C-alpha cells in the first residue's frame, strides 16, 4: 500500500477504472478526513456526515469506469459531497 501513496490522483483514478481496490483505498484514505469535515460543517450531524461520505465513495466505485473528471479529484469529491447534501 505504501506504493500507492506516491501516485497522483489522476494515476489512482486510472487504476480505479481498472478495478484496483488498493487505489480506491488510497483515495478514500487521502480524502475521507477533509470531506468529513466539509460534510459536518454543512450538516452539523456526525452520523449524517458519515452517511454522505459512504454514499459518495460507494458512487465513485460504482461509476469507476464512466467517471470523467474535469479538473481535480478533490474538487470533484467536494462537489459530490455538497450535491449529495443538497
């Protein structure tokens, strides 16, 4: 798993589209904390915030072959959290 920390978000997304669960785990670990804080600020509810994160990451895996990110992965994930909440 240490090797995956060296990969860029773009490289990890390429690996995810090839069904690499370790790449998905790295993205999850890389972004779960900041996305949780983002959701918690909007919802002010820890349980709801965790549910939103679960839905966003489950959706990322479910659509791994079809997702086209225009911009950064972090921007995509922040938007996904915000849209899920709204």
